[in-house]
C-alpha cells in the first residue's frame, strides 16, 4: 500500500508541472505500471478487466500511438484513407499494448534502473534496464518527442530491438506479398482471438 501511494504521489508531482523531463515522464509511467502489475488485489481473475484498463490508461499517457502507427506503416500510410488509418491505428494500438504490457507483467519482483537521458531538440532517449534476480540485465530504451508541453514515446527498444521497426518489417512484408487488406484481416482476426481468450480467462 505504501509503495502504491508513493508511486501515485510521484505521478501527481510530475504531472503537476508542465516541464517534466523525458526521464520523469518515463519513470512516472513505469512506476505506475509496475505498481499495478504488482498489486495482489488487481491480480485476481475477477479484477482482470480493471487491471487491464488501468495499465492501458498508463500506456496511453506515455505513448503516442497515432505516431507509432504512422511510423510502423511507413510509406504505405500515405496511400490509406482516413477510415483505414483510424482502424489500423486502433488495431495496432491494441497489438502494441499487449506486447509491451505483456513484457511488463514479467517484471514482477525485478528491479528497474534508469541511468541515462539524451535530449536533442524536440527528441529524446531515456535509457533503463531490468535487473533480474539472477543479476541479468535487460536494456530498455524509450524514444520520445515533444508534443506541445509534453514528452511522449514513439518507440521502445528491448535489448536494442525496436518495437516499431519490428512491426514495420512484418507489415511491409505482408503488404508486398499480399495486400493491405490482407494485413487488416490478420489484425482483425487476432483481435477476435484475443477477445475470446479474455472471455475464457486465458488472457
């Protein structure tokens, strides 16, 4: 309870000021997410939807999913209609959240260390690492850019591998060998599959 209160006070302190640094922005979001993941009450199956909703809220505050979707679709983005872009962004957001938050759920009991920040104008990188119980280190780097008075992440690298670049490669391959329509069908099918698993309590 004390840890949860401390994390929420940190968030309040950071969000109260409009000049939060990139490191403060990321640390605040990660602290909140870790607190949620480690909350025994929220871990109960009956609270799965509430837990997922709280984690999603944290992710939406940290990440600019519209920008991530545009970067992931790359040159194919310009050819899409407004409706296609909106649906792709929604499906991609759900995919990213499952991937990122799925990794976070493995951090229970692990130590998160932040050790560097690099700012170049309106762009920044925040470096961190997960230190496991076996003293293994997993580097994680957040890439952010300034949106008005806020910093938002447009990519995250796990062990040097970019989320956005990985999906961009996969999406481009599907579009080139088949079509954008085929890509959307796969993403819709995955959405339905996950929804079924959630209802059955598997996710």
